[in-house]
C-alpha cells in the first residue's frame, strides 16, 4: 500500500486521448529538425505548440505531482543565469546567448512530465540516432570527397547550425550510449540497426575530423556504459576503437590525428588562466554569459605568458573548459548551479540503474554514461554557447525526471 501510494504521488498527470502524443511528437520533431539550417527556427515554435497542447489536454492541468528535487535544480540553474544576466558586462550579448534555454526548458518539461512510457523515450533515442547518422554520414562523405581540405572546410560545407567546428563531433560521442540502447534491448530490431549505424558513422566522423576531444569522450562513454551494463563485449569494442582509429588515421589522414595526441600543451592553457583571472575579479556572479570573448584579450595581455605558453591572438568565444567558463561568466553561483543540476540528474540515473523495469534500467544507464561523457568533455572543450550542449543537458534532465515519475515498475529494487 505504501509503495503504491508513493508511486501515485509522483505519477504523471492524466491526459485526454487527443493530447497524449502532442508532447512526444513535438520533442522528437524538434530533435529531428534542430540540426537543419533554417532562417526561422520553426522547430522551436512547434515545440512550444506541442507543450501547449499537452498542457491543454491534461485532465486537471492545475494538479501538481510530487517534487523530484531535480525541479529545484533546474530552477536554481535558470535563476543563476538570470542573476548573472542582470549584472552582465554586456546585457544584450548575454541575453542572446541565453536564448537556447527556451527550447531546452520546453524539452525538459515535455520529457519529464508528458512522456508516459519508456517506448516514447526509445523513440526519442531513435530520433537522435537518425540525426547523428545523417550529420556524421554527411561529414564522412564530405571528408572522403575533399580529402585534401582541412576538417574546418568539411564542417563549413555541411552548413549545420550545430556542427560549427570539428570538435562539435563531441555531440556524436556523447550520444553513443543512446545509439546503443536499442542494440542492447533488441539486437535484431530495425532500431538496433539504426543505432549501430549511427554509432559507427559517429566514431568514423570523430576520427576523420581529427577531434581528440570527441574520440576520447566516445571512449569514456563506451567504457562507462560497458561497466554499467557489465558487458565484456562492449568493453572489448571500446578497446578496439583506438586501434581502428589509428588504422584510419594512418590510411587516410597521414597520421595527423596521432600527431595531435603527441602535443599535450596547447593554447587552452592560456585560455584557462584568463578565465580564472576573470573569475577572481567577479567571483560571485561572474561577468555575464557570453562575455569571455569580450574580455579574453585584455586578460591575456595582462597575464604576459608569451614565450612560456602557446598564445592565440584571435578573439576566442569560450575558454574550452565548461567549468571555468561558468566561473568566469556566471561566478561561483553559476558553477554550483550547473554541478547541482548534473549531480541531480546523474543521481537519479544512478539510483535507477537497477530498476525492476528493464527499459528503465537501459534508459538510466545510457543516460548516466552520456552524462559522464558530458562531464569529461567539459574539462577541455564544451561551452553553453553551443546549442547542442544546452539541449542535451536538459534532455537528460528530462529523462531523469521521467524515470522518477513513471509509475509502472520503474522504481529501484531497493524501494
């Protein structure tokens, strides 16, 4: 009785039949469309309409399910961003960079409150697989057709709003556990074939784009997933990735990717030092979102590290470290809000890794492995200026919220 009461307290609100698919369809549609270059972001409008229809279809739209704790983390993150925005060194610039929070929050609400079954989460995974297969496959085709051009030229030819620089291949790396979820659940299904193709194309794109960050992030995600699934075969596959990457590098890239791994110290160190000094000058709320580019060069010149460290005199928009970016632009309050958000979502996924429902276990472990990948890539590359980083962060938060609120066998075995 007590267990049933606890499950009903956190159950998803009841929906009328005509509105049950509005939210999931809008979320999947946004994922399928957000990588397409359009002058007007129609996918955001569609997402907002889907959320509105889902709300209107609720039997009792004013009823409020029990709090998950993750809600408060999301609110704190948004409040920290708003506080830093209000006191920003460049409010207009900061406001423009925070626009990605709108679709991200809508996705969090739809996935966390309107998704009603693991099948809908699996459909969202297939949407990500289709997007990655299309983008990664196109990049591989462009790279093979223009082998003499640098990876930056391949990315420019792709003309995708989410793959702007070669290191944005980290998007594919973070999603590798999501691609493999249908492979684990039903290896002979069409979804498994799509996921496997997306994973292979993604790994090949990471190598061809010569992205150390993407390749290392993929390895971290694969190893984490192998440990969570206790899969020796996946661990062996993860160990084979560097060998396969080395072979492709030798055959097609003349060893350029291997040469990058030999170079340990690059201009990131100067970026990190500049970001740290920015934080020391504004330690509580930072200088405002997207202000690193405005302040980088003056701080770099003040550091006077030329001759001791590699220095890039170009205007660089972010410090290539997500945590230092938060400190420099949003202060200790912003970094704490980000860490609490990730910890809350990761904690939920960790608790549900042994759920009674097999689908919930797979969703939880894949999400946790991807979150680990995000945390790792944040050390050397990620930025909230990238739309896909914000979107993925809130998507996985939404999935965590879904795991808590789903009321059919998705509670941990210890509950």
